[in-house]
C-alpha cells in the first residue's frame, strides 16, 4: 500500500512535458492515440513538431471525434513518415483515408480488446487521456472503455494526459500510477459531436422504425440522423430498456421523459448498460 506522500512523489517523478512524451516515439514505432474523446491533444501537437524526423511510424486510434484530424496528420506528408489506422472510422478518419493516409482495421467490435493482445498486434506506446489520480493512486480512463484495456495491457510504454475534464466512469478501467511510464497534464475540454440535423426523410424513417418497437423492448442506438430520429419517435413508448454500445443524447432524452426505466430487461434490470 502506497502512502499519500509516496503517491505524490511518484506523480511528481513521472510528470513530464508533452515534448518529452513525443520524444519517446522512435522511427518504426507503433503507437495508439486513444479512443473517442480520450485521444491525446498536447502529445499529438508535440509529435507534429517532430514531423521532419519521423519515419515509418504508425498511429492507431478508435472513433476519433475531434473537429479535425490529428495535428500529426497535417504536419507529415506521406505514409513513409506516418501512416494512420483506425478500428472504427469516424468523419476525421475518412478525411485521412481519402488522402490515402489511413486504413481501416477489420474487427468484430466485441473482440476489439483482444486484438491488441493477440496476433502480434501489440503497440509500442499507448498515449491516452485519463481523469486525475485519486487518493489510492488510480487513474480512471473515463468514457473510453471499449478497447483501451487491451491497448494498455499490450503497450510497452503507457503515457497519459491527465485531464481534469475527463469524467470518472463507474466500473471503468483503473490504472495505478505504478503502471504508468509518464504523465502530461492538460485542461482541454473534451470534444463532443454536434447533434445530427434531422430532415424529413430521417424523421419519416425514424417513425416507421419506432412503430415496430413494442413497449418494454430493450434498445441499442447508434449515432446519426436516423438513430436520433428513432429516439425522438420512441418518446411515447413505455418501459424501454437500454443495453447499448454507444450512449447517445437521444437516450438521455428517453430517460428524462420516462420512456426508459429498464424495468422489463432480461438482464441488468433497472440499469442502463453502455460501453461508451
């Protein structure tokens, strides 16, 4: 058991700058930049400053939801310098793909954590954001729980950006300071996806789908105009349950209006279950 003073000293010892974190990337490195709103920001900018030095580096991410692709993408010019890969394409990943700089990693989403610990898919360095350290020396990875534990387990080095705006996820992955190679502090607001714009077609399709969903059903929704339209059309339903990969704004609306209470679920009754 660590004493409070020992944890504070360990934290101070491992506190580094983003430039020092980026300096750990070597030519030929295979690195992971995090998942969703937990992708790194300062370290990405610092690595972009090293663009002229980089060669044969692979940057992996999952469902990046930033407003634009990584700074390292704009700073480097070819796959000979830095190539990108994503286990779940987002709009930003598609931009990089159209430039011939990013490819999709085929996978079954529920098997994604095992991808990084099997088939020689390990990463050299895992860069990702975490919530501030608690009194026990643990960091919480917040909402990016889908595959990060597999990444963390396989990584040779683990460098975290400690962000006070990262929420602590109940039952989320805890990472003790003894398991961390270095940490960088930042206070960036986490990126969020803007609400999808619903057009007449989306609303019509959403209403048709909602008609097929009975009271007491357990639902999973994705992101985009049609899933949001389905969510809006379900507000008149009763006793719905949620067991989903992604927790969306439309699901919040369904809980607040009372359409979702999880009372009829077969498992985890009374609880909304989500991955991220």
